[in-house]
């Protein structure tokens, strides 16, 4: 039996510049962190006692005899991609719901690839896991997704990720004093808006806008904000609260990219958070719902939690390991 554990992520800056449609012609970068909320894949070879070859349990259950009959696109294409010939018994469960803006679908793909590589007695690099997941989701399944979710899930940590060029992705861990990193972690608060949404529709709309050159100025500004945020993080003399102001500046720009990103309920949540003491924030993921992130100075934390007490608060810490095989045992 094999169990992979792969972290979800929070994206702070640069979201939207990680779409290939953008970074193949322009520079792209994001600042993001993986967190201690995980996707788990349990995988083992299915014994030949059943009248099917693949038993798959996620939010649905599938029992089929051929890979092509598998309805779950990521499972089907990962099995094809790695040329898996063994019968498979797979179970998926996670700490957070799907369609929430935490990169759940890409986290699933990375975790599944990691487990399947292990089943084949291969040890992929973090870079290989990220590139394979990007290839499967973008080029084979044709999902409307960027490239940061797969990268964060594979690498883990708190990183600046640059997109474009020959290597496609370059991951640079953000090295700052532990006290400053802990302060940032403590000043970030996540709430579940209660709105589930399909990221595909929102992302597809953004990609079409990029293709038509309708948001070049906005994405260029978001890229610049990401670079400014990195400068603040790397500077020994900077006020880390400036990150909150940059988050607010970025959110005001991002919400104009498409009318699918926000709605009245989300706007009300955001304004309530600001009035209670948050400096800035954003929806995690493409938009439309899911989780909302706020930057809140320590002195204002209790007032923000009280103001948004009707929403589910999600405590978290940063994760620095990325996708891991946490169990690999052999059947007797």
C-alpha cells in the first residue's frame, strides 16, 4: 500500500500571470505558500478476485475494466501518462472541499502522480512532478488552469515562482527571518465564504480575455505588485504590513478582470473584514467563491474574527515539505 500526502496552497500575489497564455509571451510570477491542509491518495494493486480491474473512490465510486472507461479525467490520464498496467485500488480524501480556491484539482493530480511513480518503483523530482501535472492538466485534459497550483503542491514551502523561458518554471524559496515569517503566518486569516464554484468557468473567461489582449495592463500591474511584495519580504527594514496594502491594491485590480470573480456577498465579506481591521485580502483561486484570505495585524485579529464569526475560520500553518509518500508498505 502507498499513501501520498500533498499540501493545498494559498496564493498571495501574482495570480493570473501563471496562465501559459500570458507567460509564454510575458513575464509571470507568483508568491504563494503551501499549508498544512492536505490531499491524501491511498493506492495499492487490486487483487485479481474481482470482475473489474480498477476500483476508484473519490466523491464518486467507479469500478471499471479499462482505463478508457474511467470517468475521472485526472485518474484516467495519469494512468495513461505513466503507462500503468497494474490493476488499481485507489481512495482519495482531503482536509478541504473541492472547488474552494486552494488548488484542489492540481493537488490531487500531483499526489496521484507521486503515488503512481512509487507504485512503479520510481522516485520523481519535485520539478518532474510539477511539470508532469502541468502537462496532464493543460495539454492532455485541456483544463483552464494556471501553473502555480501544481508547482506549489509538488515543492511545498513559501516561494516566489517565475514562469516562462526555457525551464518554464523556476522556484525560488523566500528566505526571511523566522520571526518575520511567523509574523506573516499569524497575520493571515482564512475564511470559507460558503460559496462553491467552478474555477474552470472563471479561469476560461480570464484566458479568453488574455488571448484578446483585454487585460494586458491589469496583469502587468499584478506582476509588478508581486515583484514589490518580494522586495518587501526580502528587505530587512521593511514594514511587513505593507503586504496587506499590496493585497488590497491587487484585489481591486483582479476583481476588474472579469465580472465572474466577485459578487455582492463576496464584496460584503471583504468590506466587513476591512472595517473590522484587516488591511487587505483576496479570494483564493480564480474567483467566484471558495476561501477568502485577509491580512490582519495582530492587534486587530480578534475584531476581524468577531465580525466574520458567521463564516468558517480555517486555522493553518505553512507546509515546507511538498508532496510526500508518507507510507509505503508491502502486502504479505
